[in-house]
């Protein structure tokens, strides 16, 4: 049997939270599911795994920033709720790649695309994106590729 989709896993966990009467978890999962469903409506159809991960990454970033702002404003209860939701969202994201794995992928991408300099950066990033989507910060990866290509 195939592994359930991201949305299906969230729906299963939502049912489990409902049965367990875990209201906090249930509310957080409903927010995540609503964001995925909203994106599906925009795109007029079911999301593929990469698009679902992109939605979760956006939600995680929002939670991280909100928690920081609440903490700075001295609103610890709201900051704690945002951190809880962030942890929950991160559980559905793929494991991030470590530094060594990222470096190896950059080297492999440069070799595979035959990149010679900065003008080939688009090719390298295009090769890397599907392999690291959801598992690495694309901005940091781009800076790493740029430095490697001598930019």
C-alpha cells in the first residue's frame, strides 16, 4: 500500500485528536488543513506533495515570526501557542538536510549541469530545487551555490 498523502496524514491525525479530545492539537491541525484546502481551491485541484510542503513551510515561517513578535511584546501565552503550532507543522515536513549532504548535492549539481560560472547558476538551482524542496532553505542554498560558482 502506498504511503498516505500529506493531507491524508493530517486528516488521520485530526480524527485521532478528535477521539482523544485533544482540543489544542485539533485546532492546530484544522488550521493546517484549512490552509491546504485553500491552496487546492486556488489551484483548482488536489495538491501534489511538493506544493503541500511549500504550504507547510509558509505556515511554519509565519508561526516562527509570530512567536518571536509575541515574545518581544511580552505575550508569552500567545508565543507558546505559536511555538506549539510550529512544532506540529514541522512534524509533517521532511527532515532537513545536514551541511555535508547539502555540500555534496551542490557539488553533484555543478558536475551534472557542467556549470562554469555565475551564468550557469539558474541551471544549478533548477537541478537542485526538486531534490531539496522542503529540506533546505533555498535562500541559503542559493548563496552557497553563488559562492561556489565564484559570484
